């Protein structure tokens, strides 16, 4: 596999767009950095506003007939003031 096709991108990113300008991603938005069999490490950048989304990892099987759209995976909850105080007290007590 050389690169993603526009059809691949349209399918994979059908429910996603740039969080800054709401532009759809194109095949030019993805740069393949490394390839380990079906595992691709890529850089995702919006070509309209240049927002850099960093590195993303795909398990992309070119032999598959269809691919399912990507979903946003939310990270951990934001750190609260209580978390900071607890960390401070832990460090103060144990270090």
C-alpha cells in the first residue's frame, strides 16, 4: 500500500472534521510516517487551517473490502483542584 485513497479517507473520517475550522479531511491531510505491516503511524493536519492533530495510529488492512468510520475516543477527566491538593499532600508526605 502506498497511500490512502480519497475513498478510504471519506469512509474513515465520515463522522469527523477539523475541530478548528470544521473542514473535512482529505488524503492530503494524512502523512504516513512509519509502517509496520498493517499498522500505520501517521500525522494528521488540516489542510485548510493547518491545525496539527499530531500522530495517529491506524490498524489498516488494505485487503479488507470495507472499513468502519473512526470514533472520537475521549481522554481522562480534567484534573481538579482537589487532585492537585491530593498530589501535593502525597508528595509532601512521601518525599
